C-alpha cells in the first residue's frame, strides 16, 4: 500500500470516529468490495469495537422479522440508544417486491440521525457476504452505535451463517407455519439464543410456543444458557419489551461467564481461519495465473491423463 | 489410506461400472460426507466421465421446475436414453411441504430402472454442496447415465452457483411473476444458456418472452451462443421437444468450438482452485489446533493488542 492510501483510510476512520455517517457508508462499501485497504481498515477500527450489543434476527419469509426489527429500533430509541441496522439478503436476485416494501418501510427510520440502515446483498461469493456482514457490524460498533441488528431475509443455510455472526441470534417463528417442526428436523434449534413466536394473537400461538419449548428440552442445554421463548405482536408492540430484556440478559451472560468467553473465542478462531483461507485462495489464483503451470495441468486434465483432484495436488506442490 | 480401504473403493467403482445402482448411492454419500476416500473415488472415476449431457435447471419456486424436469425425463426415456436426477436444496431447513410434494411426485419415476434420482441438501458449508453436486454428477456420468439433470429449489445465489456446475444452465420463468425484471436488476441474465417461459398458456407469457429477449439484446452475446427463449407448458408437454433440441444444440456448441473449450477449461480451473482451497483450509485447522500458537493469538485479540486480520497474518507465518 502506498503511504497516501494509508493516510486516506486513516482520515476516513478519523471522520467515522468523529460521527460522520458518510464515512460509515464508504467504509462498508470498501469491505463489501474486498478493497485492498480492507485489512488495514479493520485493523485500525478494531480497538474501538466490542462495546455494542449485536443481535441477529432470522426466520422464514412472512413471519414479521422487519416489523419486529422496527419495533426493536423504536424501543432502543426510546431508551436513548443509537441503532445500526444491517439488512442482509443472500438470495437477492429473486427476492421480489415484498422485501422491497419492507425495506422502504424501514427506510422511514432513516430520517432519524440516531439510526443507520444499510442493505447488503451478495452478488458473488456467499462466504464473502458473511465476512462482510461481520465487518460492517464492527464498523457500526466503532462508529459508536449502541445496538446493532443484523436482519436476514429468509432462513436458508447462508442466512443462518450470517445471523450467527451476531452475539445473540434470534429465531422468529409464526403460528401455523410448521416452521418449528422443520427446524427440529433440520437440527438447527441450537443456533437460536432467543426464540420469538410473533403474530401471537393468531390461532395456534400457544401450541407453537409449546412445540419450541418441548424441542428445547430435548436439546442439550447451551452450556448454561436456556433459550427463552417469547410471544410478540410486532403490530401492537406486545412482547417487545420482554424481547429486549432477554437480548440484554444474553449479552450479560456472554460477557460475564466462562461460557460466553469460550463462545467469543470460538467465533474469533473461525474468523481467523476464514481470513487466512480467503488470503490463501487469492494467493493461489495469483500464483497459478503466472507461468504455464496451470495451463499445463489443464491440458492434462482435458486429455484425461490427470483428474482434477490429483491436478490440484500437483498445483499445490508447484506453488507452495 | 490403508490398502484395504483402497481395495474397497475400487470394488465399489467396479460395481458401479457394472451397473449396480446401490454403488451409486454409496459413492454419492461418500462424496457428500467428505469421506477421506473422496479424492481417490473421484480420481478413479474421472476417466469414465465426459460422455453425459449435464443440464442444470433453476428458477423461482412455483415456476414449474419439477414438472418440467419430469417432462424432460419422459422425453429422454422415449428416446431410449437413461437419466440421472440430482435434486438440490441448499436452504433445506425451512423448505416446507410443497417441495416434499414435488419430490414425492418425481419419485414415481424411480420405479423405472433407467432413471436414478438423488436428493442433496446442505447442512453445513454451502461451498461444499456445490462441490458435492458436481462430484455426484460425475458419478452418474461414470455410471453411464446419458442425461443428467441438476434441479435446484429456488434461485438464490447458492442455487445459481450449483446450477452453473452443469454444462448447460436452464433458467425457468413463469408469466406475471416479475422474475425477468428482478433478474435484470440483479445482473444474472448471463448465467442462463437457455431461457424457458413455462406456464405459457397463462396471460402475459408473450410479454415475458419479449422482456427476456429484450434483455438478451442488451447483454453482450455469450461468445457465439445466443441463448434461446422457449415457451413451454410442463402440464401438456408443449415446447419440451424444442427445449430438448436446444439442450442438444448447446451441448454441440460446447464440445465443438473454441468457446466451449474455453468454458470447460474455466470450470476446471475454478474446480482446482476450490479443491486446493478446501485442502489448505483443513490443513490450517489441523496445524492451528496443535500447540499453543492459536490460543496465544486469541489471547492477544481478546486483549485488543491484535486485530483478527493481523492475527491471521501471524498465524500464516507460524504454520507455513
């Protein structure tokens, strides 16, 4: 990196720390685009992170994640806290109009300077989106936001991975959708730190709560944290206060005990391996694109003298 | 690998080559589970691959992908060709009942020994599913299936990546869903080799065809291949014959010209880098879990003396 670029990044970070919202946008775009300055940005920001509450909200389409997020924003704002929202859509190509509507509804919050909203979508590598989401949350943390909410569209494998970048993962269900049974089958109960049954005025809400509680009893306890199941009505705001208390309680659980520490260390370990893997991959591309090695190997594979796995082994020997 | 395991894998491959369907299932499970024998299996199979037509079918839920796949199977069987189907669901946790219904409907084909159907879902790493799908297609190719169809549920980023493992990617749309506009916005027109407007008896079918054709004119031509737009009715079978001809035409285009060769080489190059990255990642985990290096680095990050990016750099120096 040339000295000027280093200076530019530092200036951007200084402005961020001084409260300039445009710097936030620019820095998030920078990590999203995997700009060469990314590592420097994240390294410089790191000392200012670790203060915010970071919650991930996930669940099937239509369960009311966006309305619930909106209620949580209002609740946090009433308490005088500032909020950052990262709305992540890993399957953006065909997300359709409903989601756009949600977004526009949430954008109404963006006239409040205490709320910062950013959408992120994946055009390329999904693993990359998960890393970018985590980095964006750190940028908002360093910016000084008290509460950061990562909201995902849908609840596929990629959404689960993204929601787990948060400290506290909230799984939202609605009565009568059969989601809880599906979750049990897929064995993903363990990712939820807090379960929310939204649209609690609907028929079957109590049954859904019971289903989830039964499943939680079948699961091994999360090392001392028993995930609560909360009924909410995002439309009226009922249950949102309890949800907020539980988010805070889980935050305290994470920061105070040995279990929380182990979990944070586990996340950091995953992150380091991920960063290193990404770096080595770029390294492979770079080295393989120089010289004839890759082309020669492709010739051999094309002529069926070599299979792709053996060719990859040869490539490793050549560029290591 | 101990000699016995090597012998077992070879026996499994011999039985596969002799037409034993149970060996196919066992070999696909083996690659799906990332078994240690995986590289040996794929290396041993590789010489027998490259003969089948491999098509990927993707599109939003409800456009009729499964019905269309069913029609294609019938068409291929009428021509005396054998068929392998890989039904991939990357977002399985919440896929719900409708998909199960589709699957059951397709299973009715499984009484035909000329048809092999396999479902694949991702519980773990998404990148892994994409690799496993490609390997499964190769196994079916080596098994001797003439036509292999990779059908994905939904059309998120992960589905697109999976559908692109095929030689020919078919994008299915339905009239009046707004999908074509969404596609254009997301800039994913380029992934389709063939466009299908299914449910062509519905109002708006001609308009959807026109929209897609207009968009294709705006895109740069795919190096000599102009993606056709075909109207089908999966229910009556109308248009399926034309779709089949276009799949064959695209196959010829790929195998005969320089463009097709470049594309195959590009796919192979990606595959080698992917295999290598996966291998290095496992290597990192293995080395990092030995000794104190990782724990010491985590201590430093926890105490904010070091950020994760710098720590990853140190880890690389230590284990390289």
